[in-house]
C-alpha cells in the first residue's frame, strides 16, 4: 500500500457491493484517504482493517471528503442515500448503473444542491478493477472541470474516458456497448444450441464443444470489422458503400439458418427479431444495401 497520502485526494465511497469494494481497495492501495459507507455495515469491516474510515451515515461520509463517489443499487438508492447530506461545494461522481435520462436528471439535482456532477458507466467487472492490463475503463460525462481536476484519482481503479458535458452520454455509451454484448451472447447461445445435440455422439460424427468454442471465437473476431463498415455507411448515408453481401442475399440465406434450427430442434426466437427486420428493409426496396438500414427501423 502507498503510504504517501499527503498529496492524494481524499475520497468518499458510498456502496460496498462487489464493484464498490473493488474500487475501495484500489484507492486504498494507491494511498488515497478513504471514507466508506454501506447500508450493511459489516461489509465495511475488511476495508477498515486496511485504513478506511467507516462512516455511520451517508451524510457523515459526504462531509469527510471533497470527492464523493456513489456506487449503489440504482438511481433511487442514490437519492435516498444523499437526501440528508450537505452537497454544497462537493464533487459528486455517480458510478451507479442507470439510464441517460437518469444521469441528466441527477446532474440537475446535484447542481441545484450546489455540487458539481459526473455520471459514469463502468466497462469492467470487479476482477478487472485495479488491473491495468485487463483493459477495463469507465466512461464519464458531465462537468468537464470536475473531470479534469480529478482525472488522476478517477483513473486509479480503471482507465478513464471522458464522453463530454452531456451527463447522459456515459450511460448511453455503457448501455449501447452492453446491448451489443447481449446480442452477441444471444448469437453464441443459439450457435451452441445448434451443435449441442451433436456433441454427445461418438466417433467421427461427434462435434467437440471445446473446438467449436474456439472456432466461434475466431469467427466473431473476424466479423467484428463490420462495425467500422456500418459506422461509415451510417455517417455517409450511403448504405450500399462497400457492401459485399447485400440484403437480398442475406435475407435468402436467413431461410437456411431458420430451417437448420428447426431441423436441429432449436427455437428460432433469438434470430427472428433480427431476420424480420432485414426482411422488412428488403421489402421496402433496398436489395443492394447491407444491414445499416435496419438501424433506423428500430428508431420508431
């Protein structure tokens, strides 16, 4: 642990779930004076042994430091925890998972109470916190002055990426990336469902799930380049730009995907929402496009 705390910003942390506890350990290890509060006090005891000060109430915790970090259950929990705290002159950073609208509203709420505000979106799981090589980072949006003043402190647990003055942008980027991940997991789930029935077969006909997993990872990595292509098409407005497999071809191919699923006794429910969108765009007269046109079909 870094014991040179004389020039380290004191930090207050509200919330000691798995993520909050991981954040706390990194600031303590870096030598930041740390005050913590948690609704269940017993969760603070291990941190107290490493030098954290444990506050009895959120108001007491807020009073202890200029920089206040909230990592709680939800937006309502933030408001409830801070209802009796004196926020005037404080810098409040909210790392609680929320929506863009909640981030913008919470900034107004904080500023009316005299605090500067940043909202955050954590692109990491707890084991990645404090491990630079893990690639974890946090989006921040809101007060640029607050971010610049505390960037070094905020960068201790994970990389820091400033997403601008709009306090809703950190949550928006966070949820957009997580949504893409969820869609990817849906595809992975469907893919494993297709081959799972073949995995138990003996001899030459059997499929190794381990080997299939490696094939799947390589394939998804190769296909990730399509994100740049779609971004370029959306920016230019030309949805035929650089298209190799056009919508007419893909919609025809989708029928094979759906028939194969039925042959293998696998539900198509994870595929059909997207294949239906592709069909809708094709039927609207866009056979030479890629899939970028489906983006605007969702915005309705």
